[in-house]
C-alpha cells in the first residue's frame, strides 16, 4: 500500500532541485517519510523479526519449505522476503537513500 502511495508521485528529473517547484517528487516524499518515521530502520527491523520467526518455526518444523511456509496464513516465505526486499529497494533507490552498516548486517 505504501509502495502504491509513493508511486503516485513522479520521479525527479535527473538534475533537478525540488526546492524550485510547487510539488513534491517521489524522492522528496520518501525522504520526508524516512526522516519523520525512520522508515529504513522500520523495514530492516521488520525483516529481521520476520527471519527470527522463520528460524523459530523451522526448529519445530524442519521439513517446511519456502513454498509451503505460510507464517501469516496467506503468503509463502519466498514472497514475504521478496516483498520486503522490493519495498526496501524502492525506498533506497527512489528515495536516493542509503542503508547504513548497522542496518545492512
């Protein structure tokens, strides 16, 4: 859902400065949201917590596969990870932000 909201804003031209316009580019919205809510930290923490749940589940259910592992009852493990990483990539790329070392490890 947030991805859809961010995608409603247009990308900034290659060498532009949003301070000269009357509207916000996608990069501006993402950067503002990250500054206000620590979006990158929230995303990396969410992925880390999800992976802890997966490891705990696999200790009890070692025969589970990525295709049949549905921790939320809807989406398999592979899709869960891909969705989180795709959203993180969108935030980093379109927001022209960087992943700090503490979030990357």
